[in-house]
C-alpha cells in the first residue's frame, strides 16, 4: 500500500525554512530521508514553496477566477509530502512519528487511492 | 461550599474508580465473559455515583455500592440486548450475594483471571496491552490510541473486536494450569512491560502522558505481585520497571537535553525505588533457570551499582546479556549485548557482535544504529560512523534524542 505523509507548517516555520536554506532541521530531514531509503519504503517526496507563492484558479460558469495565495486560508499550510510503500497504516503512523515534521508541526497520513482508481485517472 | 463538596465527591469517585475498576470489571465479567457490558454497567454506576453521593453522602463501602448499582445496570443491559439469556440466572445469583461478598474478605478478586484473559493466545498479541489498560485500569480508548500511535477510531474498533472475541470465542476466565502457566504468565508480563516501554520512550518529563503510562504499568506489576507473590518473574518484572523508573529525573538535563545513561548524575536517581527494586530481586525465588525479567532487572541492578561504586561493571552486564540471549534472542537483547561487549572488551568486539545480526532485521531498528555509530566513532572511522549516525537520527522519534545524536555526529 502507498501512503502520503503530508507535512504542514505554520507561517513561522515557513519563514525559518526560507531563510537562506539555513533550516536548523536540515540535518534531521536528511537523516530521515536516508533512513526511509535504506529501509526500502521510500517512493518519492518533495517540498513546496511558501504558500504565498501559490495561485488558485477556478472556473465557474465559464468564468475564470484567479486568487493569490493558497486554496485554503488556514494558518498551517502544506509544506511538502512524502510517498511511502508500506504494509499497513500502523507502519505509516510509525514513520510519521519519526518524521521531523511531526515534532516541528504536524504530519497527516493518508493512503493513496486504490491503484485501480489511480490507473483510471492516468488511463 | 456546595462546589467543594461536589469536588470532594468527584475526587472520591475518581479514587474509588481507580482502585476498584479492575476488581469490579473482573468480577462482573468473570461469569458472563462479557467484558464490554461489564464496563458499560460500571460506567453507568460511576455516573450514578456522581449524582447520588453528593446528595446522600459517600456510602460506607463505595465499592459495594458501585457493584450493586453496576449489577442492576448489567441486568438491564442484558435484558435490553436480549442476549446471553442463559447467563441471567448467574447474574441474579451474583446480585443476591454480591454485597455481602464484597464486604467480606472472601470477595473473590478476579483480576488475575482478567489479566490472563487479556493476554490470551487467541487474542491478537498487539491488543494484549491495550485490553489490560482498559479493562483493569479503566483507561479510555483515546488515551490508549495516543500511546500506541493508532487512530482513536481504529483503537476503539480493535478493543471492541477483542472483547467480542473474549465473549464469543470461548475464552475462559481462569488461571491457567501448571503446565501452561509459565508460557501464559509470560504473555501477561510481556503486556505489562510493553505498557512500561511505551511510557518510557515517550519523552520523559516532557510528556505527562508517557510518564503516566509507565506509572500505570508499575501499578499493574504491583497488582500482579499481590495476586501471584510466589512467582519469581513477577518480582523480576517489577524490579526491572522500578530500576528504570528510578532514573527518570536524570534522563533529561534542566534544558530538556537528552542525557545518556552513562552520563547521568546518579545522585538524581531515586534511591528508595532502587532499594525496592533490589528487595524484589533478592526475594525472587530461584527455581531452576533464571527468567528473562530477572535477568533484565539484574542488568539494571549492575547499572544502579554505579551510584555506590562510581563505576559500571560491563563484564557482568555482558554476562547477563549472554544468558538473556539464550532465553530471548530479540533484537533489543542482541543490541544490548553488543553495546555491553563494546564497553567491556573494546569497540571491535562490540562491532563483531553487531555484525552477527541480520541486516534485514535492523533496517528500521534505531538502537542498533545508535550503538553502531558510537562504536565506529570510538574506532575513529569517521565516515562510517556518520552514516550510522544518520540512520539513528532518521529513525529517532524523540526530538531530544535526535538533537543529541546530531551533536555527536558532528
């Protein structure tokens, strides 16, 4: 089964991260990445730019609306995601607890949609 | 004034609930095997106490009051559910004599049977500890879910499923016969120790939840000792938990920094707890082979010696680990052995012991990588040590441990 670990940050944490790549947690993230790869559970991952760089597009009755900023106006925003291949949600929660994001802010664990459904999207 | 009486009553209910919960659930469910209904009935009784006791005063025997009320509620519940009609005569019988029985010293304490039911081989081993925490101590599913890193909804469902299995799966409320006692008792001890381990890992001193769970486990250990005073391994487990718990104040610096065992200030260890642990170890009757928990407690006892002698007898620790590996060759035991050998005979010997472990087994086992990194660093193998440190850092859950290792890695 594949799971997404979605890492959420507060504006303060985004500010620290943006600061010339002097993220104080960089060492922890790097080590976590290595542990995931060595354990053979890593599928993919990426970090996102700060939420202010987002632009949200909608089409309503043929009319476009374009909005500055992220889709949801919540304090904590998606900062990155990791996809893991694991036997169970229990194992996914264990990896989420080890994720530096869990002690910095929060990590949401969600299974990817079943493979048949994903294949339906990609054809 | 009224408010303070209510507060007092609230506290009394909480205290009685804590002390009597397991006794009452065990007693109420031992005939019907229906743990879930017994718990429902008891929570109804506790709710009723919160209204009745401030009004009428706390009854002379609160436990008997709760049992009587819970028993009525249980009969109602069962009639309502229209199930388990066959057990109704038992329930009625239970009802007639319960008050007298609970007042007399002969009131049977069925908690031992309940502990064996929770750790029954037919129950998923992963659920042994959660079941005990809930049925014997009355912890709610949400708190258990936090501790076990499971979603509260899932934990609730798993608890319900396990209790259904107890009720419908023919699991008997009984203390196992002599020939299977050792094995069955081991499952009970294992489950209690698992609760302690979770409390122990859960960031000492920072997270109140973790601290509580270690205390709950020690409480369970004491209950078990009260019920089985003659079992050496029960004393071994209690000694082990007390030895570890004694060091809690020393595990973190004033700034929350992680302090490894060897660097702990032994003056901060709790001497009364160490003494109690030593007494249990000394009292553990040695019949035949020394059990796993006695050996683990003996290892902790050697560490505790440092408070007196100022040094750690690593050779003795390695010897105890050797015996432990023969009984229980777990990853934890083998890693502990390698660490002890590394201190007693030098880092090469420690690494050789680590190399004997199958690499596939340790890909997500943090302590292995922490010990490996430490040994490689002592040998001056900087690059290899850094790689091992990374694994240990990446697998660490506790931010204080992560920080400590990042600093050591350099």
